[in-house]
């Protein structure tokens, strides 16, 4: 082995301590670059979406895990699984059994045909105001089919039957019983049970008119006066309006009642309220009322033209029959009751007034006969007021009384050379529909006694007519 000579510097350093300084490289070496660093995700660069293969693989792994868990659960719960399986089999078998039995029941079409021929319409109350039409079957809804508990060859079918007429609709629960012979089902019984009625239209208007007396009695609140049903017992009745509310099942009918006699009239509006009873199917009267003035007498029938036919004459001496050819025409333009219970009348008359002296013998015409043409007259009721006795007389309720009905005393202020008085009488106890007129002429003239003594006399002629209304 060769000898190694010590280095003097090295020896010195070993003997004496010296400063040791490590020299650094002149240039710092760069860190090595990793090529895959660029592929790592950053905040600005999200992970790429999984592929279809990745999803499929994950789902397969999940299924394997579930299957393993199920095998494990089944291994530890064998009896539970067996019982569940038996229940499922029993349920399926039961459904199949009942479906098989149901398929052997009557068809819906057969049930509807049998119901149409076997079911009778349910009964309902025949009210005084309902539309009078029989109920007809309009529909069948099959609700339930049930095999009989006592017979293997029988079944019952529950249906809802709908019946209707022009006024109401009725729904009723019904049951049909069937018996099977082979594969043929025969309906052996059918019955209708609970029923509910619903109005689809209002009351029968004609029936309402026919029962106007009952409606007036229901509306009558004044027991002290003559009843409304009596005043309007022969009234002309007309339905003026009707308002049917199907939702509320109510109906309101307004009737105009006019009791028009030959000479007087009563007139009012009668409002009747009806409600429908769903349990009985009847329209019931809920209330009635009349308009104000229902008891007010009207003389409107007197207004018009009356033609007078000459009947006879009363005179102071001999008669002048000039009115026989011309007759009398009376035109009433106004006739009404007054506040004091009386009545007034206005109009014109056309006829002959006798404005001449008394005659020594009867004559067809005489100088001084004055033709009246549309001469105005006014008059008032002679009896003072129109009482119940007059009203009853005009209605023909007092045939034994020897009285007149409406008697008007009228004056004609336009006649010259004398005075003309017109008396109009409407109704007599023995003839309630008769109308008469008398035209009385008064004429004052000068005369002498024994051709020497002058004095004033009055000629009086009263012509009687029967009147007939012509316009």
C-alpha cells in the first residue's frame, strides 16, 4: 500500500481550529417540472363529466350490493318470505276468483233494459200547483253487483234510477234481483227505494189561475171588510210574470185580477210565492199579497158610449114624441169615486129637448123641439155614497130589494130657453145589468086665463130610454 504524505495545510487545520466556509454554487438549480401537473383540475378548470361506462359500472356495483343484502336478509328471514309469498298468491287467486264470478253476472246493458221495463216511478205528492205529468225513466246508473249470500245462482244489483217530467227530476235508489239458469240471468224482482225530487221548472200557471180564490184568501189581511175572494169571485185572471229560481227551488208568480161587472170593476195585482219540497215533490204556497187599492171600486166600465132606445114619455098634458125617432146618445168621458165616498160623472149627450108649451093633444113633433148635439153634462151620485149595499146589488146579491144601483143626476148648463136634466141609472135590484136614462125638459112660458089674465106656466116632458153600451 503506498505511503500517503500528509498535507501540511491539512495538518495545520487539524492542530488548530480554523473558520470553515461552505461555498454556494453560483447559480440555483431549478425545481424539476412534473409533466402531469397541467392535467390536475384547478378552480377555473372543473372535473370532466363521468362517462356512460362509469355510470353503468357504478349502477351494476349497486345492484350487486342490493342483491347480496337481499340474499342475506332472506337467509335470516326464511319464514317471513314464505308467508309473504303465500299471501300474495292468495290475493291473486282471490282477485281472479271474484273477477271470474263477476264476469258471470248480468251485463250493464241487460240491467238497463230490465230496469226500464221493471222499475216503476216513485210516488210523489200531487200538489195543486205542480205540472201534472207522469214521471218517465230517463237514466240508469249501475252502482254495485253482489252475488247472493244464500244462493249460488242469484245476485242483486243496486242502481240509481232517474225519472223526469216537464216540471221535476227524481233520483231513486233501486234494487234488481237476478236468478241464473245456466248462463242466462233473469230479473225476478225490481223495487224502488229512497227518492229525492228536484224541480226543473216552476209551477203550472194554469193551475195557479184555477186556484186564485185560495191565493186571494191567503193574501187577505182585512177581516173587517168584504173578503177579496168574494170581490174577485168572477175575476178575469192573467199571469203577468213568473220568476223561477232553480238553485233556491222557489217560484214567484204575479197575476193581474180584474173583476169587471157591467158597471163597476175591482182590479189588483196578486203576487204568490211558492217553494218546492224535495221530499214530497210538491209545490207549496209560501205566501201571497195584493197590491194597494185591491178593494177600491172602479167605475171605469161606465166610460164609453151608450145608445138609448125610447121607451115612453111622461108629460104635463099631451105628449110630444119627437124623441122616439132620434133616441138618445150618452157618451161618458169620466166616472170616478170621490173622496167622500160618492161618485161623479161627466160626458156629453145628443137627443131632443122639448123647449115648447104644453100640448093639447099628442104630437110626433112640435115647434120648439130642440136638437141637442154633444151637449156637455156633469153629475153626481144621488144616493150620496157607494156603499156595500150598492156593491152587493150590482153583484146581484140582493134580488129582493126594490132599489137602484148607481143613480147619477146630471145637468146641462148649455141649454137655452129652459132646463134639461139627465138621470142615469146603472143597475136595478131586479135587473143588476140594466141601464136606463131619463131626459127631463122644463120650459117656462106665458099663458092667460080666459084670454084675459096672464100667468106663467111650465111645460114638463120626461122621456125614458133603455141604454146599451156600444163603444
